[in-house]
C-alpha cells in the first residue's frame, strides 16, 4: 500500500451507516421520548450509595457483580435487586454474594425476580444494572435499562444478529443524550499492557498497519447435555428451556463462538485500526464436534476481513481438541511488527519494546473502577457503540462463513433477517429444533440465506 491508510472511526462508521437514516428508524425516537435525568449522571453527591441490580446471575454476572461491589473506595454501593430465568442459578449466586459481601450483597425476597420479564422489575430498583445474560437477550435489556434512565455495565457480545446491533446502537445514542454511562465487557481496553501497546501503534511505532491476524483457537468451553439436565431436574425439558440451559450451542442466544469468544480478538484489531471492516468472506463448518447436544453452531471459522484502507485481517477460531491453539492478535506495519497480545513491538530498525507488568490491575476489576468513577464524577463514558460495532464485526464473520459469500458490512447492518425468537415463553414453538435424527440443522455455505 502506497497511500496513507484512511482511518475510519467508530463514530464515522456508525454515522455513515445508520445514523444518517434517522434515529426513528432505529427505535431511537421511542427511547428518546422517555428521557429522564439520571441521579448520578447529573451530578448528585459522589458520596451517595449506588443501588446495583444484576440481570443474569451466572458465572460472569457473579464476577462482574463482585467487581462492582469492590469499588467501595469510590463510594458506597449495594446490590438491591436480581433477575434470572432460572431459580437455581439465581439462588446459588445470591448465596455467594451474601456470604462474601454480607449486608451489601443481600437482596430482599421482594427484589428477587424470575422469568422472561424479570429484568424490567430489577432494572426499576437500581441506579446501575449489570446485564450478564447470554448475549441474545442483551439488546432488549439494554434498551429497557436506557429507557428507564439507568447506567449499565453489559457483557460482550451485545447482540447475536444485525437487528440486535441496531437496537444497541440506537439505545447507545440515547444513553449519550441522557448522560448515562455504559461499560462493555471488552476488558482488554482496561488492561495496561494492551493500552500502552495500542497507544504506541497509534503513535506510529511500526508505521501504517498493513496486515493483521487474530486467533481464538481452543477447546469447547462447556456442554449441558439434555439427558443430564433432565436427570438433574427430574422432568422433560421444553425445547426453549433446553436451549436456554445449553445456550452456547444455539446461534440465536450465543451468536456462535466466533461472536461469543473471538469478539475479543476482533475488537483488539478494530481498536488498533481505529475502525471496522467494510467486508468479509470466509469458510467454516462443523467437522469434529458433532452430536445431538452440540446444537447448530460450527466448530471452526476462518475469515478474511477487509478494512476501509484495503488492509486485511486473517481471523481463525476453532473449538477442536488436539489442534494448534492460540488466543492472540498480531499486526504487521510498514516499519515493523507487533504481537499485540504479548504487548511486544519489534520495529524493523531500533530496539524491540515490551510492556513490563508492574502491579497491573486485573482488567475485570479495572473496567468497573473506570465505569464507577465516571458515574460518580459524571464524566463521559460510553463503550456501547464500540461494543455494538465489534459485536457486528464478529457477526459479519459468521454471516460470511454460514453463507459462504462475500458480505459488505453496510449491507449486513441493514439486514432484516432476524434469528431471535418472536415469543419468549417456556412452551414457545422454536424456529430452531432437532430433526428426526435428533440433530440440529446447521447453515450450509452457498445455500443458506444469511442476510
Ligand atoms: N468478558 C469476558 O471475558 C467474559 C467471560 C465470560 C463470559 N462473558 C459473557 O458473559 C455473558 C454470560 O456468560 P456466563 O458465562 O456468565 O453464562 P452463564 O450461563 O453462567 O450465566 C448466564 C445467566 O443468565 C441467566 N439468564 C439466561 N437468560 C436470561 C434471561 N432472559 N433473563 C434473565 N436471566 C437470564 C441464566 O439463567 C444464567 O444465570 C455472556 O455474554 C458471555 O459471553 C464474558
């Protein structure tokens, strides 16, 4: 590449792609009509106790809640409400909070909400909400939290399809207008080694970034088999309950592992490039991880993303045991190369540089420290737009591997193909269901219509 790369920022991309179409089309008008001032955002005393609610009391939600409750050096904070769809998951998380944080982690019986609408009630009790359900539910929950005027920490990914991404982008805009603070669980942005490395790259340490690589090659995170679940609960599970309990393997709720995990690596490359890919093509499938309980997702994806300046990102993610594993990001520049994940820069001339860890804070804690400092000091803080666009980057990759075609970001973002169920109920008729052999159909590249 001879010409200076043109850089496209998150703001520019979203303005060009959707905001010019008007916020009403994105649902923003409905949200904006309920603008209500937020207590902390509008400068109430930083000494006030923050009321916290958790929606989705699982593994990461428990971690995020503890990290939020650990921000007492910034001011008092108490968990006041919880919501989940599964009573067993909520009870075990609440028991832990209570034993770890005593009164500050105790949620009264009246403020424990169960069911598909429980999130609305929990949000109503709080100043700040943690959204940590599986990602398919994030857009509707984020929209509701912003509508109710609450600050948010939400886990990545923030959606599983383009319609969900649009909803998050619209709500992110309203959050900014209302002065609400939003953190997204892409914690590498709060990790000292990454921050310093990316800053150096932005300062030109290796010139223009001309090619990139990102990997999440590892093993299957977990599996909940239908037979085991039915044995545990002593009853037959409806299809909805089975898919919710074994959520990793269903695209409408998880996004596939390219979205659920690999988003972290794709997001780092977007950060380095200060923008988002304009198109992608790729291939993938399910080669090894087969069986009735492995749902509809693939076990590998290989995608080539192209950025506005013509530079390309090669991305691999794989869940197959016994293969080469790596969770990392690397970039090549006109004047050197960088292993971003190892915080190491090797210029073509001069000495290599490596970030030295000296008491670096756990990024999961740091992201909460940063969010709560912004809430208490009423300083601008909105990670939702980048969270939505990095989620969309990963979704674009999945659309490319499922469909087998080259797909443009702008077209994908406008797609009306939605995979989220129309009816959320335990006995709902599911669009995704097993065939007569018990196996779930998977996308067939070249045949499946994805946008
Ligand atoms: N940032 C990170 O490094 C990181 C690490 C792990 C997980 N995560 C993300 O955190 C999210 C949760 O993952 P997890 O591992 O904690 O999953 P999990 O299954 O342990 O927890 C999910 C919880 O949400 C509940 N839930 C499901 N649907 C719900 C609904 N509609 N309303 C209310 N509650 C609902 C479940 O019952 C469960 O308690 C995912 O988006 C995941 O990608 C992020």
